């Protein structure tokens, strides 16, 4: 069974630009969560989608948004990028009736 | 509020046992997890324990949970150089709530 796939693996963007990251969950998983990992703040929850609906949301500004498609694939978008948005963005999927979260390899975003 | 604390560094000799500790503040935590992160990689789920259990063993890994003290530990037996990584403790309240992570413990294994 293929794992969680995140694309792209690396991105370099300029301040003020926007970026879209993609996550394909494990087949059969309908819950997709996004986390931001930085050296200073550690792992912080962004949002979670289940069956195309946002089920939970972390404490991030409105520049961070996401969505989920009918095939459970998810995208997150960051608009008006700031230097502080440089981070590893991790996506995780969870099985139906399960509490385990399986993570992808992450997308390393660098804002210059 | 929710908080998960871990010591930042641990160094052990190859072949010894490693014990990584974690404390959490939320008594309503239902599941507690251990994840491993190698350089440049995502998080690998190692094991997890339900809050009504005291211990769980899986090959070289032993998880101990002291619910009264809100203390969780991960013991790695016969630690190998391939175990060098950052280990994260995490907790959730229920299946529909997000994971809350500690800052991670960097394990260095000396050959």
C-alpha cells in the first residue's frame, strides 16, 4: 500500500507570492491533517479535513487555507508569503475509525 | 491547556538501552504516540498506547504509561546507530482532535 505522498518535496518562493502544496493520503483514508514544523515552534497543527469538510483548525492566520477533494486528496495554500512561513509542511492521513496518523515526507518551503 | 514536554537531547552507546521520557498535562488524553523523524524525512509512527494501558511492548520498543503522573516513556532495547533520530511524543483526546506534539528528543547513538 502506498504511503502518504506530498508534492513538491522542495519549494523556494519570494515574499508576497502564494504557494500551493499537495497531499495524497493512503488509499481508503478520508482524514487529512496538515502540520507546520519549524525549529523554533516545533510541530503545530494547521487544519484537518474529513470528507471534503474542514473538521478542525489550528491557530494560524487566514493566509493559510486548505481544501479536500472527493478523492480525499488535499491541498493547502499560503498567500502573501512571509519569511516566517519557511518551514517543513507535513501532511498526515488517518484511517476510518482509527486514531493513528501516518505522515508524508513533507514539503520544505523556503521563502526568500 | 495542553502541553507536552520532552528533554531535548539523549546520548547512548550502541548496544545500551535508551529511555526517552515525556510528560503531558492534559488528563483527558486518550491516546499517546511515539514518532521518529530522521534527517530530511517525515514522521514515522513507531507505536502508540491507549490511556487505559500501563505498558505496551513491540519488539525492541517498550512504552510505559504512568497516568497518575502523566508520564510516558519509550525504551529502545539494544540501541543501534540507525536509531539516531528525533523522537516525538504526541497525544490526542479522541479520534477527531489533532495531535499535540512535544518538541522532540534528539537521540544520538555512539558506536
